[in-house]
């Protein structure tokens, strides 16, 4: 994607001054970077799944006053504290919420990133 620059002098030769932002940039940095939905969706969903599993593990080793299961029960239909089928339902919901967040966030990011590049 980017050419590797082998020396400091070659790097300095390629730098350009961006007067709009008052900073030095490489020409490749001016290209608009877009987010793709599929990689972000999988990454965010897996992050939510891991976070959910850690939270359930935390709930198993801490006193009931420190549990989050009331919040999970409200946000994840079919989840009840604590059984293996409910845990699996929670994992599915965490994955779904990751995709929901991605489907809303990525197009908005790309929209505002396009506007910023045009200015």
C-alpha cells in the first residue's frame, strides 16, 4: 500500500507542507481512509463477546452487589442469571449488538470523513 522509505533524506524530500492544517504531511496521508463494515463488524462483535464473557466471569466470583446481570437481562431478551443456555444467548446478543453498532457507526464515520477530506 505504501512505499517504504529507506533513508531520512528521502523522507524529508517527500514531505509537503499542508497550509490548511499547518503541518507537514506525506502525500499518501492526504487520501481519505474509509472504514469497511465487515472487518469492523467482526472486530467489534468479538470485542463485545469477550467483554460479556469477562463480565459473566466477574459476576461468578464477586458478591451479588457487584453484578451486572440486571442490565444484561434488560438488554438481552432470553438471558437470565446464570445458566449455560442463557450464557450462550448472551453471547449471541453481544455479537448482534456489535454488528448493530457497526452498521450505525461506520457509515456515519465515512460520511463525516468524506466531508472533512473535501474541505
